[in-house]
C-alpha cells in the first residue's frame, strides 16, 4: 500500500501507520507457525478476548479439514468478524460485554469450563487469549455475585490502577482466571496462543492469565483493593485475607507439558509502523512499547519531546516519526452534582494532554488510537492532533482545560472533526501513538 505524502496529508499518513500496525497483529498472518499437529483424540478450542473471533477464524482456516475441531470462544459485542465463505463454522463464537462483564460473559465462561470436563491425555486444548478476556471470561468466586463483580470492575477501571493491578484482583475473585482454566483441562495437552495487549507481554497478565501460573497472591489483591479504596463483601475479604482464594502457582503439576506462544505483540506492530514510515522516506524512532502512567501526563511528556525535535532537532533530526505503545490509565475525576459526565478513553485523553502541552507547535501532528478500534467504551479508536487544534477549538468557545477536567476527550475532538473512527479491528495490541515532526 502506497503511503500518503506526509507533508501534503499528515493525517492520512498517520492513519496509514496505524493501519500498518494493526495489519501486523491480525491473527491470520501469525497463527500457522504455532499450531501443533492434530492429536490422537479430540481438539477443543476455547478462549476469550477482543481478537477471539478472528483468532478462531484463523485456526479454522489453518486446521486440517479432515481433523476433528470444535469449541467456543467469547469476544466483545460487535467484534465478531464477517464470516468468510466456506465450510460451516466449527468453532462457536459468542459475544459479551467489555469492559464491564455481563450475564452473557458469565454464561460463556460456564460453558467453556464445561467443555473441559472429561478430557484425556490424548486430547488437545487450543486456548485463544487476547486483551479484553478478563471482562469477557467472567466467573465470580463462590459467594460473589455478578452484580458485585461488575461494581468492583467499574471501580477498578475508574481508579487509575494499572492493568497488572486490576488483573491481580480479577484473578483472585474468579473461578476461571489465574491458571484455573488450564488446571481444569488436565490431563489434556494445552497450547495457548495469545496476542499481547500488556506492557512486557507477560502472559499471566493478558486476560488475567486463565491458562498460566499466577505468581501474585491473595495478599497482593488485598493490598490493591485497599490502595484504591475498593470495597468487597466482608465474607470475600475474609477469604482473601485467609488465602482461601489462592491461584495455582508456578511449579504446579497442572501446567506440566503445557505451552504458551505469543503470536502478536505491541513491539512487532510498532516495528511495522516504523517500517512503513521509513518506506515513505522518514526516519522512525520507537520510544517504548511499555509506556504506562496517567494518559494526560504521558501526552505532556511526548509533547516536550516533539517540541525539542521541532525547535532543536534533538534528540532526533526532523523530519521524523516518533512511535510508542503500552497501556496508560485514566483516573476519572469526580464532578460537581449535575455536571455532565465526560466521554473518552486513554487515547483521547493522551491527545488532550499532548495538545495542551504542544500549544499549537508548528510542524507537529499526532495520532493516538487503541489498536482494537475502540477507545474505552466509545465508538472511536482515538483522536488526531494538529498545529491548529487549540485555535480551532477556541474559535468554537472550547477551552481544553475544561474538557480535561471532566475527562471529555470525545466531546472535544468530536466537535473538531478529529476523532479517529475505524470500527473494531479484530485484534488488540494496545495503545498506538505516532507523532509526525516535519
């Protein structure tokens, strides 16, 4: 695909880089090398995540037509890709809610756990795991209701906790996460294929690690709940404090002979975007695929770097593209009674922080978007920032500080026509950020 001219069409060029990153992470391009041969017995496919539907389709397309194959995968609402023409579907794909779990996710988790019953050493379980699986594969611990789990999840999402902290809590309040799903599959062979959406690509964090050992503890979960002031029912807190909700640990024989393969990662997607930029004649610099922190603050740091490049050609010479990934967080600010609640996600809030700190810096454009095509719970993937962003907003009477104050990135960039809208991409390797300095 020919890249748009970055000087004539900076926005189209940045969207081209985003598409290159997403394309690199699509399951059909990455799955074949990691599929084992068909076993003597059955092959069951189970899994969860925003890429679940496309991962299931990839396995179906690549699995021998004469080899038995069945199973169930759960993905987010409206994230099942169109079914290609061909044989009848062998892996069922169902949809549920993300980022807050719902009854459909609960039913899917129950059905997936039921599929593990009666497996033998001759059977193979292919587990397809991608980001979003924590909410989609919900099976609360005994004594915890779905409604309580939903509340805890919402409070975690709004607390500013990072993904590792959130998933530590989720593991210990679940009957299926934190390695419990793999333990239920024994003695079958379990091969996990995963797409990373977390800093560091730790498979125990992706979707709360349903098929890998968990090194965190009940005590860790208690500390996180206390740190962010999140209440759980007294009986559940007592079980956590007693260690009664502990997860399977490294070295547990339930994981003997099991394997985990990372089929797509944030770093690979950033490298694909960098290659696309270089093909267009620009230098490309990847800062990191593991950036964390408050989205608006990460935006300000990126702005300082872009301004240094624009003013002094340091630390990079211009023209260039600066790329980064990871998973930032948004702490939702409390608003006065009656104040409309803001809309937006991590990518949009990053763009607010970036635009505010750039202060209309000439020669700098930026795009930030989630690689799954959905920024938080909205219908946009992210947003676009240009040198005239603040000026155009002020011409409409919009002050960026007010929008930051109520976490309303969606409202700000929607009014400017600068939302990036892609629809679900059917993969998920987390945040994508690209800054163009000409």
